[in-house]
C-alpha cells in the first residue's frame, strides 16, 4: 500500500474511531437491546457457493443462541451485506456496519481476498476480528487481535500439502518422482510453493512443475504431458472447474500415478461429488470435514448438520454442508463463548480471552496461536473410496471419504497405489 | 494435436453465434456467451430432471432459443437500432442482458458448479496410440455439424442468402422487396439458437456456473475476428487454429503460455491480414 493511502486510511480511521469512542458513552443502558454482529458475505459472485452456506451456518448459530436466551441475556442479531465477492466493497460495508448500524462485534466475510481489505480497518479501530477461511492474511500485519478459523495452522503455505506428502513418503514401495501442477491464481500458487518446500524436505524428485491459466478449457494436453513423465506422485492445486477437468482428463488419458490429488478445491462440494461419482475413487485430497466417526465425535456437530441439511434446500445452498459450514458455525461459537466468559463486548478483553483459551466447538478443540491461526494445523487428507454411481445419499455416511491424516482423526487405511482404488 | 483439433471444433460451435450476429449483422451482442450459459443450464435441468442427454436437450431447445433471440432482437431494434443509436447504447443494452441472464441464473440455480452426466463422459477410444476423449469428440463432431448446417443455411436457402445480403447492402435488399428487419430477426434468432446447442456442448466438457460466460467472451470474439467477420468457414478455421495452438503450448511449453500465444496469433494475423483469415 502506498504511504499516501495509508495516511488517508489513518485519517479516516482516526476520525471515525473518535466518533465511535464518543458514542460509547452509555453501553450498559442498552441492556435489553440485541447484540449486533456485523459482516459482509459473498452472497453473489465467484465465492458465493461458499459464502451462502457460511451465512446459513452463522444464522443457525444465532437461532441456537437465541433459543438458549441469547448472549449476556441479550438476543443476538445479525447485520450483513453482500460483498459480491468484490474486495472493493469491503471497506464501505464495514464502515457502514460500525458507524451507521453500530454493530457490537464484527466477523469477516468468506475467503482470503475478502479478509485482506478488512485487516487495515480492524487495525485502525482496534477491533477483535474473526477471520473465516483466510490463508495467511495476518502474515505481514501480525495484528494480535485477529483470529482465523480455517485449520491451516502456523504455516499456511505448506498446510494443504503436508498431509499428502507425509502419506506419500510412508508408502511402500516408496514413490520417488513428483509432478506438480496448478492454476495461475493465488491459492494454487501458494499451495505449489508449499509443495515444493515439502518435496525438498521429503527428498522426492520433481519431474514436472507447471502452471496453467484458470480459464483453460481442455486439460487433456496437460495430463498427457504429466503422464509422459511417468511421475509416481501427482499433486494438483486447482479451483473447481480445473479440478473437474483434471480428474476427467486423468481418466480419459489413463493417468496412473501411485498417488494422485492433493490440493484440488471443488471435489469437496456436493454438486461436484454427485456428478463425478466413481471417478473420485482413489483420489487423495485435502478436506476440512468428512462424515467419518472421528469427526462426528465432537459435541454439537450432529445437531448442527441436521439443522443445516434441513434448511439447506430452502436456502439454495450445498445440501450436505461438509466443507465450510461446520467451521463457520465454530467461528461464531468461539466468539460467543468469549463474550459469555468475559461478560463483555470490549474488543480488547475479548481478544485477550481468545488468545489464551482453548475452545470446544463443533469441529473439535480450537486453540489460536501465532498470527491468530490455529496453534496446530489440522487440514485433513481424505481418500475417496468405494464410490458407486452418483447418488447423494452415499456421501451422507462414513466410508466414502476416509480420513487418512492427521493420525488422531484417522478413520481408515489408504488404498495404495491409486490404480488399486480407482475402480 | 488431436486434442487441439477437438477443442477447435468445440470453439467453432461456441463462436458461430457471434460470427453470425456480430460478424454478419454487425450487432455487438456481447451477451452471446450468457445465452450459451443459459443453454448449459437448460441442458443441466433437463439432464437432472428427466435424464435427457445434454446435447439432445440443446437440439430440442433451439426453437425456444430462436424465439428468445427474435424477441431480444425486436427489443433491441425498437429501442436502439431504429433510432440509429445502436453503437454504444446497444453495447450497454447487451451488457445489461448479459447481467440479467447471469443474475437470474444465480438466483434460480445458485452458484454451485453444475455438471451433466452422460454415458460417454470420462471414456475414451484409442486411435493409433492417441486416446480420444468422447467428452471432447462428441462436442467437436456436433460443432462441425453445426458449422456445416449454418454454412448450408447461408449459402443455399433463401433466408440464408437474404441474411448475407442484409450484411452487405441493406438498402439494396429493401429495394428488392425484402424486409431487412425481418431478415435480421431471423438471423439473430438462429444465432441465439446456436447458443443453445453450444451451451449443451460446454456443459458436457466442463462444469458451469452462471459467471462462466466471462471466460468465453474473449475467445469467442477473437475467433470471429481472426476468422474474418461473418465468414462461417473462417470461424471454423480460426477456432481450430486457436484450439491447436492452445493444446500444443499446453503439452510442450507449459500451459501458462497457451492463451498468450492464442491471442498473439490473433494480433499477428490482424497485422498481416486485417480482414481476418477468410474475410472479404
């Protein structure tokens, strides 16, 4: 950011901050008034496939809390606006939330790009800010009052790939060569940087390392080039359309590495899973949630999913809600627990409590560490197994997305090599 | 190489509508890709609800799209063309149409990636050591058939020749006793009807969201211009050149260069032959 812009930010922030402080005269006088939580959310645009389910999860939490009598005896109210997946709308939305709507707490919208423009605002106004699935947003700012719910852990760059390469290194016969490929876009590039680091760490040999433009239509030439290298490991960092394209091309070209997958976004979505069906078999891919016994053991998750799935159709969102929604719910759950425990809406008190405490949530125990990321990363590696046909119901229960990593959440064994699980 | 040819056939199918409407009628219909996506969703809905094949749906829906196209053109004509305000305001009009289609699809079907199922998706045949994916082969063949059909329509039928005439000399056509507006309505309708099929092909190849259209705007217009405005055969040639260039680059030099090279070809071609490859 240019210094001039920073100065402008500082000035605007300062003026607005002073106004807010002036208005904070008598907070206790509003005891019966609702606690207002504000946020922008991607309800249209590129990220809305995740933004809308995230909103539903937050709404379910609000209803749950209000059923139990609210927070600090006050009902909870959500104030949200559509950020259109456009980072440029974020400053305006949050300024309105804080100055016009006078919300008590704010959380971020969904995704790295929408959290980035919120960081300077949060820092100017000394807000405690909950981040929803941002990758390394706080790496440069190191703002102490930022807390992020995606379980990437302290080293976000390698978080996607670590489980994949750890698993690969453990197999016998041990794979030797690696092909990595990804889209020319922010997340895939980050994941590839992490993958390169891990390849070095585990002593594999890279035989293919390329990127492609996100608007590529046909992936068979890429897959054919990878096939020609005969790589044992194929690591793909892709967004949904390319994930589907790569997977289909892999089947058409007859790609047979020993282990295949890694960082393919989209395979987690119900609409994609139910379209790809058996083509998923054998793919080892990152995930955040799977309906396996080890993941269903956390308190409250079954009730949440039941409610989510009941409301999903009406809301027109992912019918299963296994990827992001549990974490969106956990995010506000954490915030709510902090408010209850500190009996306060004071931003600094909340931040201090959030930093120091381990929370029990629907996604398990959450403890924040360096830069407000999870103290210990917990990105899952799952393998699709025994998928038959394209029915949705098979994905509701365990056994189709077997958790292989991390060890403490493992729910089954890997089928290795890839070709053994493919059919 | 083969993959590029297949891709080219598909690109041709997608670009035919633009070639007809933009190339021949000189209407900057930038909403064309949105109509293609509308075709994709029609295919998706029929595939999900009735198990109908995507491409069959595309074919069945061509009359519906034809009518839709005719209505859109009439609206455009009444509001802009008749008053001689077609250039810039017309562009804005079609931008509006593009957004309306996109947002309507988002509201109705959400923004999840949509795919169709067909027996041939994910399978391939081996021809002389080269695996050819049916998912690409079928759209390519349909694309070729569409090109041929459109070519025959324009060169052999009365209405087709009238369309060619309206693109060349409107006044002369009127003097011959034909109504240029009616002819243009027909041509516009045919162009949009082509989008129905193209959309079905698109969703057969790759998953679709309402905003997928934006990936195709550039390619569609590039192919039309490269091929020569209004030349159907040129569209096919240009589509194949772009497809082959993209595929070869992806295979041998790294996929990140593929688009740059495709558009590089366009620039060079325009510098050497400003009318396009087969343009007049």
